[in-house]
C-alpha cells in the first residue's frame, strides 16, 4: 500500500530519515536501506540538511525507489528560486517520486558553506501553493503544463517551548493545509504526557499527525538539547537514565524503540531521526516491535 493510501486509511506509518552521502559513494546508504526495506513505510530524504552540502534529495529519492522503499523528499527555498523549484518538482514526478515534505532550510551559517548566498525566493507557504498550481496544470507564471504531476505533500511544525508558541505554529500549519498540505510532522518531544496534550490540540488541523523520534546518541547531546532546545522537553530523569546505563549508546536505541511503541497510541506515525546513525535503525525497529 502506498504512503498516501496509508495516510488516508488511518494506518500507523513508520518513516526513517536517510541522509544522502557527501560524495558519490552510495554504498552505505544503499546497505542501510536494504536492511529496513520491509520494515518501514517510507524514507524521508533531507536535502542538504543543516546547511551541509551533500548529494541532492532528488538523487536520494531515486536510490530509495531502486531499493523498494517509497521516498519522501525535502523541498525548500533556501537554495533555489521558483523556476528551479518547479523544474525539480516536475523531475521528481517523472522519476517516480510522489511524496514531498516542505521544510524551512537552516541558516547557511550553521553549515559547511558559510559563504553561499541564500535564495529564499519562496517560503514554505509559497512552495505549497506552487505545488498545488503545478498539480492543476499551470506554472507560477500562468503557463499551461504539458502533463501535470501528482504529489502527497506534508509540512513541519517547528519546535515550540510552550502552548503560546504551539498555537502560533498550528496557525501557520493550518495555512499550509489550506494551501494543500496533507500531513504534518511534529518536532522531537521526549515527554510523552506533554506530547499527548500537544497532539490532541493539533488534531484540530484535520490531517494526520506524525511525531519525530530522535535518537539520543550520547549524554552530551541530550544535555545540549535540554539546555538549548527547550521545546524538546528532555527531563533530568531521562538524562540520568542514559548516564547510568552500562551501554549508553544502546540505551539511546532502546529509548527510541520504547518511544515509538508509545506513539502508536498518540498519533498516526513516526519519523525516526538518527543523524548519520542509520545503521542503528534495525535495532530501533526491533525494540519498537516493528
């Protein structure tokens, strides 16, 4: 069953984030994909995430299709103007990529090409409107297309520290949904009680909610996120659990698996983010019972 049909039917979906290589050696990406082929419902392919130059998401999406995994590729306006975005979208459809996740590209200052000039011709809402126009057979200049694409489009909610910030994000998400977005991805939240309250509020959007499960690789990462990213709500008890574990790396894997299990009762899917540790995805899925 396709990703779009699963969303429509209300089935729980499992998405693994798979980064493209910084280079042309695709062996590791392909190997990791093959290990989870029958265990996930799709692979999200970031496009030069965190401002780091890598192989494009378009190529990564094609590689996932070749391995039998349905791809969902990032689309954003930081590096491309409206012509390039539309051209890539048409190319994606022709190459068999029918799922898009419209995101906000990170600042160049966070990446490895700090002198690169951002474009930002279209924001997230503008991109979703452009996608809708292409699906209706017309480009942004008003010219008719010779054949129109068809996509399943999602958007993301940025991390939020409190209910006020969440309300603002939900208002933005509602605008994106009105423009054509069909599902929403929540940021990582480690406090399941708090997440449950957030998800209940987000159900007013009327589209499937997919929550992010973030693999905590080290105690240092957990501490950093707890201190500088308050929206993730990492408790001191959770940090102590990681610190006291005999195998801290495996404890993070176990925690991710446990979180996925719990989320089956809260939302319609999960996005598993391992930030380069895709080789750990099979173990996470094991502990999640998937």
